[in-house]
C-alpha cells in the first residue's frame, strides 16, 4: 500500500482497510518479510557498513589493517 507523504486521510484509510481485512494485513506482512530478507537483512547491512569502514581505514592506514569478520543470520 502506497500513501503519498503528508496524506493523512490516505494513511487513515489504509490503516482502516488493514484493520477490516486481517487476511490482507497478514498477506502483506508475510510478503514484506520475504522481500526484506535477504536484501535488507542485518547481515547484508552489517557487511555494507563494515565495507565502508574498511574503505575509510584503508585510505588512512599503511595497509596493515585486517578485514573484519561477521556472522549474522537472517531470521
């Protein structure tokens, strides 16, 4: 469900629609969870942050810094 920023009436209508249709709310929630993981999983985001930090460190160091290790699971 897409609502324009600042559209208070549209947001209220969308919320009421979800409250009145629990099956739709459940389906959208399940679809959102599937779409979010793995593209926006904690693991992917953490690896992205670590990569950015490593780039900064590499640009400031003499090449002696070691890459960070990370293990995170997507639930």
